C-alpha cells in the first residue's frame, strides 16, 4: 500500500498505553487505538494527553491507526 491508500483523519490523544500505543478520539467521535509511525519514533517525538494529531487509517481495519504528525 502507498500513502495515498490510507484515510487521513485528525484526532486528540485520550489515553497513553504501554509500548507507545495510544487511545485517540477522532473528529467524528469514535475512539480507536493508534501507534507511532517510524519517523516519530526515530525523532523521539513525545505525545501527551490532549495533543492534536494527524493519523492514517487503513480502509481494511478502521479500529487501528498510525500517528504521523503532532500539531
């Protein structure tokens, strides 16, 4: 899959989970689990509760996402 195949959506960090996983509340009100993308891990971008993020979600599994940007 290329990056154009993913759905991009904004959300807010609701809860911090172990192993750099997060619960994210999306713009439409759903809460899904998410993990950090490789670039964010490599550059040691820290996230806390309340941060606004941009996510990529696969159209095949709408319950998990990848955080790609922090606003």
